[in-house]
C-alpha cells in the first residue's frame, strides 16, 4: 500500500527541494542574473509563508527570538560557528518547513540578520555600496 502511494506521488506530486538543492537554485539564479538578484519564491518552491535570515554566530536564543517560536539551530546547523554561511529558515505557521545553510559567496544575505520576509516580498538585489554593512543582498522593496 505504501509503495503504491509513493509510486502514485512520484508520478504526480511536486516534491519540495531539500536545503542543498535550494542553495544550489539560489546560487544558480544569482549567477544567471549577473550576481544582481535572487527571488526566493522561485528558488524555494515549497509550502512556506515567510523566510527568516540568520547571520553567522547566532545562538538558539537569537534564532528563536527571530522566529517567534523555539527552534534548535545548534543541533541542526553550523550557524553558531560558521561565518561563511547565512541560515535561511523557511517558515509556515509556527514551523520551520525547510532550512538552508547558504554560502555567502553565492549571494550574501548576512546584512539581513534577524529579519523575516513574507514570501511575496522575498525578492533581493545586490547592493555593492550599502549605507551600513558589507556588499550583499538587500530586499528589492527597500531599494
């Protein structure tokens, strides 16, 4: 029974992308745009409502405060010790439905640390000379 359900789903269900695949899609989109933009709604097609961005060295307390609910980033990610990534948390309701450790060299979200964006506003542009922070992605609606 389970095998036949899986077979039927394989034929007609949209499978959500896993974290590494989403990161690959973000990097691909960033490169194809000439390193100028990213649309997370297209790069991460799963059932999420908002994306929250966590920068390097953020602990569980900071992650949970950003999300508005508890989530154990320490056991699931390397964000506490890894400064070469940004953590993208794709959220639906009060649940992280997917998370991505995205390399900053393929689209740097780190200036957006602790900010969340609704799916329809998850469009980002590269800013080479921001007023504060490092060159990196900023929300298109702020540009």
